[in-house]
């Protein structure tokens, strides 16, 4: 089961990379951390703190977020770190907290003490952004999850 979950995550990541290269440009990197949560079989929610670092070296932004998974989610996770390349449709302006908004995509995670996963999600302002995993996320806990991820980002106060 865990092997299949990781295989699914790798395939999704590879497919998204091919599609992204055609219509998107890389703007920077988004790093999010969570203290963890508990899967309730068909849904789970984690609060996130995220930092955007632009590729051009300009000042980035800090976001508060919440990620909800709908699908299979059994177990609990501890600290989690997710790192995404931020891609935008060609010509999309990046001003202020442009990444704020809702994102939807697919994700797969598995943990036994230490584990990982991958989430490919798109959305944001005018649905112009795609978050593509840089590497498999790292998380602690005992958990298996596969489903649709819904991420909401807002400027942190």
C-alpha cells in the first residue's frame, strides 16, 4: 500500500512537470510547515505557515494557510514540511501577496515514524498559479492518505 502511494505521487509529479513546462514560468519557492493532524478516514485538515521566496531575489511574503484532504486519510501526522516550486502562467504579475487564494489538486502521503508524500495543486489569483513539489514532503507519524487536496493561502498578519 505504501509503495503504491509513493508510486502514485511520483507519477503525478512527473506528469505535472511536463504540463507545467509548456505554459508556466517558475517564480520562486513556497515552503510550508505544519504541526500535524489526524486523518478522519474521509477528510483531514492541517494549519500551515508558509514563506514565499521569489527566484529573482526580491522580497517574498508570509502566508497563513489551511490544507484539507478529501479521500482516504487514516492515521495521524506530526511535523510536516512541504516545498513547492511556484509556477505562473506566462505574463502573470507577481505583486503583493499574489499567491493568496484557493488551490486544488491531488496528493498522496504515507508515514511510518517518518514518511513523505507529494501534492500537485493549482489555483490562486485568477487560477494563474501551480504549486509543483520540489521533492517529496517530509512528515512524522503513522498515516496513509490519498485524495483531493484543497489549500487556502492568506497573507499572514
